[in-house]
C-alpha cells in the first residue's frame, strides 16, 4: 500500500532565515494515489505580526492568529500524521525550508529532501512552456478551483492531490481498473474479438501480363542459383498436386 501526504503551508513571508514563520499547515493523505479523506489542518500563531502583503495573499491576519497554538504545540501531531511517508509538495524547497526551520527551533530532525516529491519540478518537465503554478495546472487539467479565492493550505493540498495524479498520468489507469460488470473484476467480453467478414468479391489483381513478363525476364537474368527459382519450383509442385 503506497501512502503519500500532500502538504502545503502559508507563511508570514518568503524567508525563514529572516524571521518569517509558518502560520498554516494543511495535509491530505493519499493511499495508492487516492485521497482517503484523512486530513491534517492547523492554524499557527507565528509569534510575530503578519505583514499586509502576506495577508493579502492568504487572508490570515495577526488578530486572527493571536489565539492559535504555537508550532511547538502542533509539531508532534503533524509528525505523527506524516509519519515516514513521501511528501508531495508544490515548490518543495519553500515549504520544506520553513518546516525544517520550525523543527530546528525544537531541536527535532529535519525533513529529508529524498522523501519529497516536488510537483513543480514534475510540471516543468511535463509542460516546459508553462505556466506551472497551481491555478494554471488546475485550468490545464479541468480541475475546479473556483473556491480558491485566496491561498489556503488545506484547499491547496486538496487541489494539488488532483493535480499530482494528472501529472503522473495515473488517473486513466485507475479508472480503467474499476470498469466492468463489477469493480475490480475483469470483463472477458472486452477481450473477445469480432471475426472479420470476408470480402464479397476478391480485389482485382494489380499485376498485368506485361508486368509478369518483365518479372520472368528479371528472374531468368539471375541465373540458376537464384533463390526465387526455388520458390517458383515449390509453387509449381503445389499447383500440380492440387490439380
């Protein structure tokens, strides 16, 4: 059973090394690339003000976050939810950088990049002309993102889970396995081929007498060792036996 966690975050800014902090975490569990309904979602008090430009992106204000738990109070639940499974993240360096900065403050082990699937890199390889932001990918794959008025960690994780399956090209295969008389059962009727009906009349030969004469002259020019003579002799013997 393949378990993966789609993860997204919202922050106060762009650089955890300059004091920016994580303010929201959203995770969605996938089993064999299918959402199970299990989710992890927390708002977090960043212990600092949220700049106006950041609030304009995600809508989370300093006042809204002031009574939310600190990261130290949710870290254990988060780590238990993600376990040791692969993490699916869009622009993974950004989110993992913030997550590791928070874990570092708690003297916890960082998230290793070898357990992360970066969907932005997948999208760039599959669609090198771009654009490859989440909204553009939703539009490309006809995924309804009409409720995404502002960035939100859980909403973006749910959308990314659908985008991820499309990027891997496994949605069609998954749906195909469920078709048939009963889900999970092979339909033998699909494997049966219909016999091809014979033509009511044979097609006329494209070889006329002139072409046949040219061919005989060409074969004669090859000499007695020509392989074509063996075929002609065998064909004549077959025709004689049938007659």
